[in-house]
């Protein structure tokens, strides 16, 4: 559900909230991470020579886990990146992807790793986006 700016609770995160301009290091471009090894072939470090990637992401963590009033000592928040619907699936499969949000009797679900988000002015992708559950990652809560 989309809400107007004045309706947004600015001091709370909930499952399903979309956060803009999140650093998604390694979540989509795993080949951007280069590992270094010592002479015994043990990993000793890593570097990212590629430009950092920033994009919108949806909060996947359970709302009760990240609620400020909850005493749970959470250290990270799980996010799923948003991707442009036009680049996430072949053009002839876009309508199937969109309709897979609603499971109907007798319909076979084919997109269990994606969730379609309708176009909205606040989203980076103006033709609609998909939440890519296959690329979930976490960030520290103070990030």
C-alpha cells in the first residue's frame, strides 16, 4: 500500500516498507567482490574495485523484530532489492509475473522469488518494480 508523505511514520520501519538509495554491495553483483588469498590458499581479505551500487530495497524483517518498543536486541535488518520489471524478466513474461502476485485456484505459481510493485512516483523504476527475494541481504541496524 502506498501512503502520502504526511502519512508515513518517520520513526518506524515495518515489513514491506521500501527504503530508497540503499547500498546493495554484493546483493546483485557478486562478481564485483574480489577475494585475496595467502600462499596456503586461505582467504585473507576482500575488496570491491567496482563502483558501489545503490538502489531501492524492501524491508523483509518481521515488523515485531525491528519495532523500537520491542526489547529484542536486533543487530541487522533483512532487505530485498527492487529491480526494474523490464530487465528482471523477458518482455513476454511480464504479464505473467504481474498476475502471479495473486494466487487463484487452478493457477500455477511461476514467480515465487519475485513480487510485483505497481508504478509509483517514489520508486526508482517508473514502469513498476519487482522485489527480488532471491537476492535478500542484511545491513546493520544503525546503517
